[in-house]
C-alpha cells in the first residue's frame, strides 16, 4: 500500500498558518503595530488605503534590523523574543511566535525597509506570496517601514469574504485603539485614504483616553487605583449615568496587552449592581499588572485570551476596587441624608446670641370658676376669641327652604340656584364597556365575536412605529419638531463617521442636523415621536445595531434604521397604558400591512376562541 501522508509545501503551510493569524486587514494592522512597539519606537505612523485591502503600512523609528535579521524575520517560527520553552512564562513583549510576518508575506505583496541606528545603509526587501523578489541596499532613515499591498491576492475566496470598507475600517480602528491605549507614551498617527484620522501625542493614560474618544469623555471617568500582592489595578471606569447600550468602550490590559475576559467583565458588572439601567453597559479602561509567571498567554492564536492562576482572587479584588472608587467619588448612593442648605445659620446671625422667649399668661384665670373672665383686660391673651355661641339656634330663625327665595345681602338681591332635573334617569344610564384590558402591563386583551385577541404591547408598537418610519423615509416627507435650543451630542471618531454615512436617511426620518463639529453634532429638529431626552438614546441604539456594518442598498439602510428606531421608541413591557392608549395601539396594529409579526419576525398577537376556553373548563 502506498503512503498517503506527505509533507505540505512551504507556501501551502504558510497560507494555512496565515488563516489563523491574518483573518482580515485589521489582523495585519495589529501584528505590525505590535512589532513596532516591541522595536522600542517612539513615533509610529499607520497608513491605510481602501480599509486595508489595497495598502497597510506601518512606519516606526525603532531599533531597525540588520541584513540577516531582515531576511530571517520572514521565516516561520523565527523570533527574537524567546529562546527556550520557559521563556513563554516570562514574556514582556507583544509578538513571540514568529509566524506573523511569514503568514502576511504568504498572502500579500510585502515591501520592507529597515535600518539600524548604528548602520549607514539599510535593507529593502520585496516579497510576493512567500517568494523573494528582490533584496537591495538602500539609503534609509532609522527604523522600519512595512508596506503590505493587495491582501489575499492569491486567495480570492478569502478576499471575497471580506466585508464592506466601512466594516473593515471599524475593525482597523478597534485594533488601533487597543494598541494606542496600552502605550500612551508613544506618538501615534493614523491616515486613511489621505485623511488624518488620529494624531495622538505622548501623554498620560487619562489624556490618551480623552484624545481617542473625544473631549467629552473626561467628565465621565472615575479613577480606579489598587495595589495588592496579586495584582496592581489602575485606570478608569465611567459614571453610571453615561452607560451605553453597546459594549464599545470596554478595555482590559494585562501587562500592557489587550485581552478579552468575560469573567472579569462580570466582576465589573457586579460592582455596578443596582446603578445601571437594564441593557446598559459601563465603559472602562483598566490596566492590570500581574507577575508574568502567573499568566499563560499562549492559549489563543490572536493572544487576546489569557489564563490566570488565581481568577477568583482577581475577581474579588477588581470588584472591590471599583466599588470603592464609585463610592469614594460620590457615584454610589451614600447612607447619609442630604443636608438642606436652608437650615444653615445665616451669616449675619452667626455671632449673635439667641433671644430668650417670653411667655404671656393670665395668672388670675381659673377655668373652674363660675364667673366669666374679663375679655377686654390687658393681660387676657384671648382678646380675639369667637363670640358667645350659647344661642346658636337663633341664627337660623326666618330661613326658608325654598328654591325661589330671594335673599338680601348688603342691599343686593341674590337669587339662589335652581336645581333642574337630570337629562337621563339614573336607571337608564348604560354602564361603560371597556373594549380592551391590560394584563400585567404586558399584554392587551381585546374581545372579538369568536373569542378574544391577546396583543403583546411592545411588539405591536414596534410594528406600528416601524411601518411609519419606513413610509416617512420612502416618501421623504417626514415631519420634524423644531427645538427651542439646539441639542449638542458627543460621539467618538468612528461613531461620527457612521452618523455621517447615515445622515441622509436620518434626515428622512425627521432629524434636522444643524452642524457637525469635531466630535459633536448639533441637532435643531427631531422626529415627532422622539423627545429631546430620547434623541441620544435613539442614536446610540442605532450605532449599536449597525456596529457590524451598514447595508449597501438604500432600502436596506432605511429598513435597518426603521427597525432600530422602532426598538428604541416602542413602549416597553411594564408600562401602564390608559384605555385610550390601548385602543389606539390595537387599532394601529391592525391597520398595518403585516400586523401578524413584529419587525424582528416575532408574533405580535394570538387569538383564543370560545371553543378553546370551553375545552379548558371541560370535565
């Protein structure tokens, strides 16, 4: 029998390895930026074209590489970070596997220029699909420049699976933010299609966060600081009132490496217990310093998951530290009462002594004496007492119980009101019949001839709003309510770009944008069904729903926006509805084109026949 197992060629093995390391252009950005940081660069430039599909270039002023190192760095399992297996548990750098550059070179056109500081000339290498095309000596500045062009040029199937430019660009921004937040001492610049996206000078942690996520972020942050033998925690969390629907601004850094941990995220949510609205997520930027031998980084290809030796202790310390910070800065409710400033002593009474009160009384007054006291004596404190009412019956002498009686009051004739009979007799008034009933503030029951209809109020309202918004955007004739004072809303750079892409569709729903300045938008008009307090919530929900990308066609965009706004503005479960509101909701639902399902394809109502009820009571 002939052998069926054989070794793969190097170029095929490199392409398979590239599938684990390079999933999209953002993966190339991550690897190149981390290499630049490991090279001790103080100035790093990221240049992107067509969301990384045409070009991803990283230029740094780091140590550079010699001629030999420049050639070896493209070989598989070639790394300067480790020498033996024990080094995996004492890592202080980003990349260590030695597969990133080999994987990238297998699926793209790579041009590398590098020169060490002590050398006069540098090295220029061009590789296409793992094939060395040229290696020359060149006059270059200190540092390294990596240019990755035509990603996945030799794997068309992988290139076809890439998303739109907006989605791929958002992934690149996410990777860029993770690196720049971990290293605020490095100057980063980011260019996309010739536009300056980020320019982040060296700063401290707080200023770097503010520079990345707009200036309004500064007032949201609450500092966190805790030092223990197990872990050192520093960073910032957001105040509960600034919580958002999405989980965008949540960052964990362990030894300056970005990680994802659902377990640690649960610790933070436990610290915010009772402070957040349902479905809201806090922002946090937390830096954890632990001994390198207590963590295992080599458990995931992208190195975003870490295994800790003692997760339970870390959970408790993190939760307690955040609780302490929220309480220290008066974010959590205190047990003390709020002091009323009106009870403070006025300034001009501060040094005055209190006046001794005097009491006046009649020493001769005896309530058991038979004689009447003198009401007009100077010492009598009851001068204004009511007159003697011993003969109160005499006040009603001469009064007649006649509806036609005309009385005199200070010389003016007053005619008493004549009481007329009721238009309908009491026994002829029919009782008010309610057509709808609300159950548990969730369902609306409406009787019909064959039985009854049970309507889910939230889903029904979503369907009504969805069709109304869709009609407004299709007809492009939405009505707006003008605001007395313009509304200023602040967003991050990538969120601003997404809102700019959706601006035309939002205008068709009723939004009126007055201006767009840096990281804020100015809104002077809102859709009729959106209040001023709901505007920020609607836009945040929309950004959260479209985080994975904006549909290409205009109809799909309108559909996504209408669904998101309907979900945000629909009446929620647990809301009390008046009789009129219940009837309007039921009538509006059955006036829709598709009343059977919500915009998210869930049933809006069910029917129960009388026969079904009879079966329930059958013996």
